[in-house]
C-alpha cells in the first residue's frame, strides 16, 4: 500500500508521465501547469510545438475523452479551437496533444474592448446551440456539473441550503433578509422550472483566460474537457458571473435577454456559478457573494 501511495505521488509530480511520453518519442520541454488531477507540459511532437495535457488515468480519463469528442462535434462550426493531434488513454497513462498557444495570444484578447469580446461570446454560444443532444449521443462527463432536471434542482437546493447555513452561522444577514431570500428562491425560481425539451452543447468552463487570438485575427477557445450537453443558457451564466467586474450588470443583461431560453434557469445557473466562484474557491468572500447575489436580483428582477 505504501508503494502504491508513493507511485501515485510520483505520478502527480510528473515523473511517471514524462517517462511514458519519452517511450513514445514525445519530447517534454517544460511544465506549464500542475494541479491535483493532472499536468500540462509544453513539448515537441512531429516537429511541432505542442501542449501535452496529462490526466490521472484511473479517475480523470474522461476529461481527455471529453475534449476529443467536443473537438469533433464543433469541427464543422465557425469556432476556432487548438488543432488536436493525438490522445491516448491507457491504464498507465492518459494524455492529449494539441496545438501550443503562446501566452501573448491570450493577452491579445484581454486587451480588446469588452464589448467586442462579449459579441464573440454571444456568437460562440449561438454556434454551440446548433449541436443538441437530440442529434448526438451525450458526452460522458456527468460528474463535474449535474445535468438539467431533478438532479440539477436537488444540487441547487443543496447549494442554497449550505449558503443559508453559512450566512446564519456568520450572522451576515438578518433573519428577515434570509426569509426574503428563501421566498424569492423557492417561489420565484425553483417552483417555475421545467426540464428543457432540448439540451445544447456547452463549453461549461467559459472564461476570459480560455480565449486566445489566432494568427487569422480570430478569437478561439481552449480547454474543452468539461464540455457536456446542458441547458442552453449555462455558458452565458458562467460568462456573466466570471466577468461581472468588467461591466455594468444591467447594461449587459439588457444585451443578452434575447439569447435566453428560460429566465429562471438562467438565474439558477447564475446562483450556482456565483456561489462556487465566490465561496468554494475563495471562502473569505462569502459576504461579497451576498452583495453580488442581491444586486443580481435587483438587476434581473422578476420579469
């Protein structure tokens, strides 16, 4: 057992991965990013500069497969993605090799006016809505974000109850305000939701850091390993939350209303993503999240 633990630890340090890649004639130049579930390298493959994403072969192999399937699904759309060269999923190693995107191409997008980036994102989401689960078998990623329907509503309810527990414990809201939030949440949002007739392909991890500027001066999107079929407004809500500080919420909401399928589902997606971003990733910002949540309710209203 100690040997097994040591082997797992060494895998995450990159030693085992590099060894397996060298066996396949793939040259690793340096490590770009490390996380508990995987490592991203920069390397050379068939005389090309590439990015090599390696995942835990037992637990996260589906991320490798997800990205491969997503790239195939969007290949006929007007969406720029990194070129996909090769992937391998085996008990000893799991990795994907894609085109390497230099960091200055990500900075080039960030320097553009936000209105221009928003227009790209809206067009991107419109393109993705051409791919529905009625036409294709679902992607296999079911663990990281529950699907729409009963499971998703149960998931939202658990998040909301946890949110209320934390606000009571830290005395961040009055009892009257908590009662008002519960009434709004259960009576205006949850009670009106119905399972969508269609599920659309979603990137499911859309943010500014995943956008790059191609050599053709076209904005592209990386990191498709979270892709899945979801409610069509999921990507829009994620983008709304992750870029809220760069814009006036009310003006942006007016702009995107025509893209929404279901206003209350959109609000639920906002709540889910907002809570994850502000509490799970930065626990000390719960009070900030409450302010944001309340401001959203004012902006979005009960139309």
